[in-house]
């Protein structure tokens, strides 16, 4: 799942003089000012962008789908007198939450994390 809008990354790159950004292996890369080799956009910058902007459109859609499926499963469980719709909804919500996890925001050992 893409956790950042292309517009957010483009805005940051333009504001800070970075050029030709691209995504490779779930990381955002760009050429820094006066740079001849692309480098990953710093994790702290990505954290700041995420904190300012919140959820991107794709994440909002997945959250909305999870809520709707949970509600529909609750209703159908009542009418069918079977727990299976809730089991399916739980599995879908678990997958959605796992997809929402942003690996690029995980702390690295050099940042003091584990």
C-alpha cells in the first residue's frame, strides 16, 4: 500500500530543491540539491510529511471498506444466526490493519530504535 500521495512527495522535493524523485523497493529516492546520485528521502522527512498530511486517499478507502464490511458482517450475523460473517470481517480488518503498517517509518538501529 502506498502511504504517501505523490503530490506530497513532489511538494517536499520542490520546496527543498530535490529533483527527479521515484519510488524503488518501497522507498522514495530523489536527487538532492547539486547531487549526481539519488539518495533515499530521509525517514524523518517522511515522518514529518505523514504527521502533517495524515492518511492518503488509498488508506482512507481501505479504512472505510473495513468499517463497512464490519457493519455488514454484524448485520448479516444477526440475520443468518451464524458467526461466519464476523469471522470473515475480522480477517479482512486484520489484513487491512497489517497493510496500514508503514515499514518506512520503522526506526532503524542508528536512530536509537530496536
